[in-house]
C-alpha cells in the first residue's frame, strides 16, 4: 500500500492513466490523463466512453450475462431480480422512451423515485443518451424539489405514484404535481406505477410503462467525452440553498469503480448491499454505478429498517445471503438500541465484510457492529468521503490494513490528504486541524452547477492551493485519520447533510418569525440534533402551537429530515459587533453546557441570560 500510494500521488498521471485503461471500457482511449489549472481539472481528455455501456454492455459477452445485476426487495416483501441482460434491455427501452419525449444529450432530467430498480434504470438510461440526471431524495418536499428543478433547468421529471415506507404510501406524485405547477419549463412527467394510488394522470404526465414497454431492447450508447456531465446532485453547504454538485463521466466512473472493487474487496460471487437511497451520493456511487461497473450483484431495499419489525435488515441479509453490508453509524446506533436479540435471531453467516459511511463512527458502535453483526469475523471499512469527492478518499483496505475503531483510515490511491492549521500549514500528528486535499483526483466535483465562483470560493479559498473539505481531523502516528466532523456551518443529522442557513431561511418564511439561528447539538442516536433559536416579531406569542407550526414549516420547505428537534424562543440572538450570530455560544447553550471562553465581542451581554432561560420544548 505504502509504495503504491506514494507512487500514485507522486505520479498521478501514470497511476490513473494505467487504471483508466485497465479498468474501464473505452470507445476511444484517452490521450491526455490530466489537465490541471487550479481548481479546474480535466481528466482523460480525448477519451470516449459511456457509463451505461461500462455498467451493462461490457458484461453481456461472458458469464455475467445472466447473472443477477439487481436484487430488489420492496417494503411489502415483493422481490424482483434483474439479470444484466434484463437490466440492459430495460435501460435501452427507457432510453428510447426518453428520446421519444425529446430528451437530448446535455439536457437535465429530474429523478424523484422510491428505492426501486427503476431508479437505477432511469439513471442508466440518462447516462446512455448523455442526459444529465439529478436525483432528488423522496424525503425532500415539493418546495425543495421545485428549487432543484429551477436551479438546473430540468424539463422532464421522472417519478412514481408512490413508494412504500414504514407501512405507508409516500405520495411522491403529489409533491411532483405541486413542484411542476410552479415550474413552467417542465414539459413532461413520467410516472412509474408502484403503489397504484394514482388513478388519473394530468395532461403533462405519461405512465412509464405506456411509453416504455413496446420499445426496442437495443439502444446504442452515446459515445461521450470523458468530461461530459453525468449528474448533478444537490447537497447542503454552509451558506444559502443546496448546491448542485456536478460530476462528469470518466473520472467519476473510475473513482466509483476502483473503490468498489478494492475497498469492498469485491468477488464475483458477492451480494453487495449498500443501504443508502439513490437520492444520496452513496446510492449513486455504490448501490448503482460502482457495483454495476464491476459486474457485481447489488441489492436494493425500498423501505425502513424496522418495518414490519426491527429485524428487517437481518431478515434480508439472511434471506438473500448478502455478503457485503454497507450502512451508516446512525443506523448502527438504532440497531444497538433495538437490542441484540433482533440480530441474533438470524443466520448472518453469509456476511464477510462490513462498511460504514456518512459520519464518524463511535468506537462503541464500531465494536458492536464488529461483534454482533459481523460475528467477530468480518473486517469493517470506515469510508470517509463526500458528495463532492465522488468516491472514497479515506478508508482501510481489507486484508491490508489494521482496523482502528473510530478512525476512518488512510488515504486511498491518488488522494493527497493533509491536516492543516489556519495558515494552511500541516500540523503535527495528533493535533486537530482542517482536513484538506492538495491534489486533484479523478472523481472530484467539477464545480457547482451554474455557479463557477461558488466552487472556487466555497472549496478553494479557505486554504491556499487546496480543497477544503469542511471537516476537522487528526492524523495519528501511523498515518490514520480520525475525522472529527464538520467545522463549518453544516450539520450531520443521521448521516444527512443539512445547512444551518437552509433551516434558518425555512424558519424565517414563517410570518411570526423575526430571526432564527440553527445549531447542532450532540445526539446519541443521530450524531447531531437540530436546535433552532428563534426570535419573534412584535406581538407574536411563543407557545406549543407555534413550535409545532414552525417544525411543520421546515418540513414543508425542506423535508421531514430537517425538522428541528428543539425550538427555543429567545428575546434576542447573541451577535458580534459586526452583526454575526455567535454560533459557538449557541452551540454551547444548546448542548446544555456553561458558556465558556471569550464573549467580549458580544453586542448585548444580557442576551446570554435570556437565552439560557429561553422557553423550550423537545419536539
Ligand atoms: C458520503 C457522504 C459528507 C460529510 C463529510 C463528513 C461526513 C462521511 C464519514 C464522515 C466521518 C466517515 N457524503 N462523513 N463519511 N465523517 N467518518 N466515514 O456522506 O456529502 O453527504 O457528507 O459526511 O463530515 O464531510 S455527504
């Protein structure tokens, strides 16, 4: 590992040039591995390829042709298996359908679907024709969907009548109708029939099956350039609305492909289950693209982990003989709470490797995961990465590295990670600093859609010459990184990214609210809980009704995942002389601790007292 990593960082062109040729299928091999003008990278110039061809067609010539590509289990218990040949055929049919609706290369297509095979089919069909998909998690509200449609200028939306979650039907179509009513540029909505809860379509809608089933199962993949856009995925930042993170074809695919292969030590016979919804980057890179590019079998599960009972995941693992299981610490902590008996009821001997992603994993959860789920036998990979990085950048490699509970691990090949101080200078081992990336890597974001300045400002100006991750970290003497978590104004709630600014602007859309400040509070289960400090307009009365209304407002503006856990009404918010809200202070108050440190920049010291006695109630 050490010599290979050193080489990959010292001579990235050689390393990635070789990997690109060896691992991907090209219509035309690239001529130039990397063009780098900080912070803009172009990888694999002159190359032509297609991502869906890499995920499908290249597996059809050999023994993988009739191998399962997707094993799907719906929440009600329905199971569907699609072989590579069948998946190819469905993707081609749907690509024809999209073409028929006028979708062309470069067009943006919105995907708002439950975790069903059609989500992967829609993504792959877009990739096949060179359209740029933007998947929106089904838990986001109509308002959030509308914002994303407008931001990327999508003219077509793919959705379903509904999806199953916690024994209920999630009415996706209703949200799409509301979003589309406010989006004059949307010309077409394609509706998958999943729950049978929509009887009549609107004029703009077409049933998925009606425009797809009769189509030809062959659709020649578009020969795309390496840097042709592949997808936009919205993620929360420290300011404003979520940003559209842009990924392009070849570099992204190579990152997702190689990490899936090496980090999960993938074997031909594996059944790989990444529990992330395709609405998140983990679902993109591991459930769909990385797994299929490697010709693996990927499992998709539609519903909740405790439906109908808290052992649903273990039931699925035992039933389908899952061998690699990849989930988030927040889920692991919930399983611990629900009790070992739910795990122990099932034969999990098919498991051979476990993974964790999304937030720091506390050593207790790690040890439980290892002992109870992994039977003490399975290595755990704790993979650190971001929507922006496209694929894993910190991890251990099973069989190669010793595992250390609570530490993500070492840099993946080609990744030049460092922990630096305020001035951008590397700190000593054991000292906390900012986690930065000093060299480009193939699956890096190519920018923020429609906003090149924001890309530069947000990521490349905090630390000179380097990409700032937003995370704090420490490196130990063995070169292992412990990622502490976000040090910017981004929260990590149950492994989901949330911008404090986003929640604040959702709160102030309520007519009673004057100002809002949102901070995170440590939470045993979710990692962080959302605490909102709110001041009201004159004449407005604080109380339980208003609290409920404000939480509802956030749910409407963003989605249920963003609902504050606690709302605290205050007389005023603590501010510096320049008018900035003192978040450090609010964090301490939210955590229930005493206010420590320097408060001399506080505008009104009385504010502290009023906050600490502010009325509050748990939501
Ligand atoms: C994959 C994903 C990214 C943020 C990131 C970190 C946190 C993710 C780990 C982690 C500690 C990990 N993309 N994070 N993985 N922290 N250990 N293994 O989660 O864009 O949604 O979030 O998540 O703070 O910056 S993301």
